[in-house]
């Protein structure tokens, strides 16, 4: 029996930590399953430093979602 359900949003705190420390490389977007935009952030350095800051803000206010459109889960 698996306790992991892929239909539930990804963890809020993990996403925030990844965005803060590795956001310039798009790691938080890979974590939530947004591979395409993760690659774009990787190539552009987090959208030239602006895009990843917007992502951090969106994570903090609770409007950032995973690839399935699920909100991040706060435990």
C-alpha cells in the first residue's frame, strides 16, 4: 500500500525551499511536474532573475500550483 498519491498537490514547504535556494535553475518547477517551464528557467537563469522571484511570491501567497493544477499542500 502506497501512502503517496500523485493526484494530491506537492508539498508547499519543499517547493518554497527549492525555489529560494535553486529557483534560478527552475528546480522547484521540476519538482511540481512543470518540466517545460523548468527547462526554460534553467536556460534563462530563472527568467533573468525575475521569473523565479515571482514564483517565490506566488508560492508564499498560495497561488502556485503543480502540473495537475493542484494547489500546494501545507502540512
